[in-house]
RNA sequence: GGCUCCGUAGCUCAACUGGAUAGAGCACCUGACUACGGAUCAGGAGGUUUAAGGUUCGAAUCCUUACGGAGUCACCA
């Protein structure tokens, strides 16, 4: 039991002893004392006024005396209004630092033997990755790291959407317009190469559509279907999908390609495999740059037929029902989710069907008890439906399903729109932040003695820290504004600010040379900055647990920033190597090492690497 | 329109889940290296937490209502 738990426990006992009342643990609030007051932890006594029938000040005095009596680590207390501030003895903090300063795994829990899965990224194979994928990937990776930190074995997966009309558009455009060009022959990153043909298709299609609008056939359609309130331009804008399906030559050809693909036509399959491979090669390059890997890939082309056996199961159990036209439905009205189609009337499956089957398949593959899906919040409804159905089907993992839903990423100019070409490409973005870090690095001579390779590696780490921290510090649920200019900032509340604190510590340790730390044990009278750092260190394991419970990496980001900030302040206020005594020097070195280890661990949970110098 | 989510300093974000005088960064202004890394630190200015009610000893947080924004409501994914 740690000090906070001990205090809470004794508060409950104290209220019982002093006033004969029972209080629930959530009533016994123990929080860190605000900076402007003396003390380390504060107990709010207002909840006990009813039972005690006394003024809050009086309760504070009585409970404070009781706690100091019962808890040896508590040195003294003071009461301000209804707040009981408790002072923990320095020896307790000193002991904590002594216990952890050499632990490189401080805060991490032992393996618990339980298995979970995190699904993230999950791109379509017709376009390169963009800023939205980056938020997804960072959240997914961090979720993996955090779950791993609290003891789970985590399987990282993604579902690759490798089939469908979109990839057929790229394939068709390549077939018609590429004249045999390849990523190699054009010196284009291979996923971008495929994406370019997707764009090409859309461009050709638009031209075709515009030309068609001038024809007599189009005029006839317009006259037949026009509505009073719609202008001609607006009508045709809304008519686009219908045109694609009914009249378009290109649309017809793309759909024909999809039919051939589904019929396993060898030539189509070969082209499909070739182009998808280009995309995968490109994705892998981007993943490598971002420092993420997967344990297992699921491909939609292999899973889109799964789920039909679950449909049978649902029919047998009455979870699903069949309409006269043969389509299969789930009635989720009592869960306020309406009726949902599970199978088309022609017996083919849908998005939900596929996800039902994939979930089941994953359980068979890995036996995981939890599945975390990192998917944008536009799919909230889909996941509610999916989870509800799996629960009704009594799938064994159904209670462990979690949709890590995150908000869209906006630009200062508004929403990213692929139509308007405002989508921020992932590779471009990474290149941009690296360039910015390079410029900043060039202004300094701190790494002048290192090799070019080492310098490039440091620049890469700084750049990615800036980018990743900028995104991960925001609460996942919230829609966020991504300002490219701010994302490359290296000062203030940023990743590099935290790296800088770490690098400073490495520098101090290097400059310390050979040192002996035994004198630390006789150090007393911690100053405010030392106590602040120590108390932060103390809270780290619980913080990770909280982040895991809430699936929220932004807590970790805030913590790392707070700790770096506290260290920078400490560093300015007190000399370490020229400390006033041997004991102070030794203690501060230990404290610095503990902070260094904790920062590295914390940032690793966000997928951010620490350079030794910068 | 139904359901869900969001609204905090000029801007980007916090607030330990109902606790003390709502905190950081950016931008702006003023200071600090013959001290271990100035990618730093100290200070200033900036708020009726969209609005109005309610619950409570105590509300940015919970409950109504209004306003503003977003998402979603396919036999698409």
C-alpha cells in the first residue's frame, strides 16, 4: 500500500473512530495539495460534516491529529477552511528516490498473463496515409504501449481494406493511362504512385461527367427528374453517383473490374496484387518512419465473407430475423439502436457482417479477452451496433470490446477535404518537421563533434517528438486543430522541451564523472523543487494505470510535460554538481537519474524516443 | 428532424472525474548566463468557463432549457 492509500484508509478509520460513521472510499478524497499551501496531500473534510455534526475546521483539526498519530510517514498538518493539508516526512520521499533511481522499468507492472488486441491504422489501399491516419496510428501505438506497461500481452493488428471499388478505380486508371509506368520508372514513392492513379481516375471521370451534361441524354434526365428548388448545377452535383452507376463509361469499366475481381479473373487479380504490393511497400516505409510495427495483418479480401456462420448462430438464437425478401436483420430497438441489416436480400454480407466475422476470427486466432478498435468517431454508431450484437450472440470476448474513438483532425483553414486537395499527406508532414528540426539544429553547435549519421538520427528524433507530442497531448475524444506551424515548434509545451530536460540530465551525469551516492542517505531538508519532483515520481505508476483504464495517452503526455517543467525549474534554482554538501549532490544526482528514467519510460509510452544529446 | 459528442484567455490545449483564487504553451511586454546545455528560467498582461435557470457546504464538471459547432441516422465502408 502506498502513502496515498494509507492515508485514505486511515481517514475512513478515523471518521469511524472519532464520529462513529462509515464513509465510502470515494468520499475520502485524497488529492495533491495545491502549490500555494503547505503540505503534500489534502483531505477534503466537507463530506464528514453531516456525520460529525461539527464545523469543518474542527473536523480537520481532529482528523489531522488522528492521522499524524496513526501514520508514521506524516509529520504534521494544517487546516484551512474545510481542507486538511498533510505534510509527509522528508525521509519518506528520500527513501522513494533511493528505491527507484536505478530502476529503468519504474512504473511498469509485471506480466499478468492476459492477452488483448489493439487494432489501428487500417487504411484503404487506394491512397497514401494522411494526417488522420497519423493520429490514429499514434493513439493505437500508445494504447498498445500503455496496456503492455500494465502487464498485458498485446497483439497489434490492422485490417487492410484492400478490395472494393476504390482500388478498382486506381487499377483501371493505371491500365488506361500509365502506359506501363511503375513507381520505379517514375521515381515515385509506390503508395503515392497508386494514389496518383486514383486521383487520375477521379479527374477523368469528372471530365467525362461534365461532357455528358451537355448531351441530349443528360438534358432528358434533367427534364424528367428535376426539382423546383434545385438549380441545374446542384442537380447534377447530386446526380453524380447515379451517373457513375448508370451512364458512365468509366464507372461501368470500374464496376466491371470489380466483378472480374470477385469472379477471380486471373489478369485482374494479378494487376490487383501488383498494385496493392506497391501500396504496402509505401505504407511500410511510412510505418517505419513513424516507428510502428504490427503483429498481424488482416486483409478485407480474406475476411469479407466471414461472419456468415455468426449469422446462422444469430438466427438460431433469435438475435436476428429474416424479412420476406430474404434479408437478415437485428432488432436493436430496446438498446435504442434501431433495426440493422446484417445480410442483403441477395445473401451478400455488409460492413457489420464482416466485422462480426473478423472479431470472431481474431478470438479464434489469439484468444484475446479484450479488443480495442482505434477508429475515428464518425463510426461511433457502427461500433455500438457491432458490440451490442456480439454481446447478444454471447461471444466470450464481448465484454472486453472497446472503441477507442477519436475526433477528426482539422486544419486552421477548416476540415481536410480530399476533393479540394487540402489533405495533409503523412510523408510530406514527416519530411516537413524533419526539415524544420534540421534548420533549428543548424543554429546550434551542441552536436558539432558527432558524426553526420548521429546528427541525422538526433534530428529525426526531435522532429518526430515534436509532431507526435503535438497530436497525442490532446484528449482522444476531442476534435483537434492541427496547425503545421505550431506542430514544428520545439519550445514550450512540446516534445523537444521534454527531450531537452532528459538531455540535460544526461549531460549532468556525464559531467559528474565517477561518483559515489552513499552520502544521499544523510540528506535532509528537501527544498520545494526536490519535493515537487519526488511527488511527481511517486504518482507515475498510478498515472499509467489510470491511462490504461481510460485508454487515454494524453494523461501521460501531460505528466511528462509537468515533470520536465519541474526539472527545468529545479535545475535553475539549485546546483547539482556544485551542491552545498556532498549529501545534497548525491541526492540530486539520484533524483536526476530517477527523473531521467521516468521521462524515458513515459515518452516511450507515447512512442517517442529520447536522444542522449541534442 | 431523432440520437450522440463538443463549446474554457486572441490562438492551441489542461483542470486528478464535484473541491481551495480555473492552469499551461504560443503570440505580446519586462528581466536572468565568467553556474552543471538559454530548445531553459523568473515576472507582467490576458477569463462572467456560450447564455439562463436548478441541485450542492462547493459546479467548467451533474440536471433542465436555449444558442453555436460537429458526427451519424444505407440492403456504403
